[in-house]
C-alpha cells in the first residue's frame, strides 16, 4: 500500500483523523462545532482541520454508513472533493433524510476522508468518436432484459 505525505493543521482541541484499522480506507472527520440539522434540511459543519496535499492528490469527503443507516444523515455532495491547492477549513455538507432533527456536538464523527491520487487529462476535440457495443446506450442499458 502506497503512502502520501499530507500536512495537517488543526484548531485548538481538535482530534486529528486516524485510521481505525490497518485495512481502513478512510479516516473519520469529527465536528468542531455544535449544529442541529432539521429533518429534510441540510447544514455545513466545520471540522477545524486544514490540509496541505501535494500536487496530484485530492481528499474525498464521504458519508459514514452508520449515520446513514441509523439517522438518515449523509454527505450531500458525495464525494466532496478537496483539491490540493485548497487551504481553508475542511467543512462537511450534511443532509438529514431522517424523520427527526439531527444534533451534532463537537467531537462527533460526521464523515470520513479518503485521500487519492489524481490523474489530469489532455482533452482532444474530435468530430467523431469510436463506436462500441454500448455506444450511446444510457441509464440501465447494460442491465438485464
């Protein structure tokens, strides 16, 4: 498994993310502030963390399965992309699909972060594209008939 060096700055009293097990892909992000997200509404919650990633790396903010299953709370723009040149506070946009309001306290685990390598491409304008078996078949076109 390859490792990437990422600098992290944290506000006073904030717990740094860490891998829970040797096989974990993501690290938990914790709330740095209190918040209440009413049923059917969304909110943005700060983590008190700031990353400095090398060029060619991104961070992806993803939901926690336990929050989704137990409370109907998930990351709205999943995965949320944090670019290598962003230096602001990492914030998580959550939406509450549950029936009850969702209360968040500092230190609560609200999402997870996965770091990934990024490949940039050079787009080449073309008048035609090669045909394939699927071609322009869209949603559900490769499913059962």
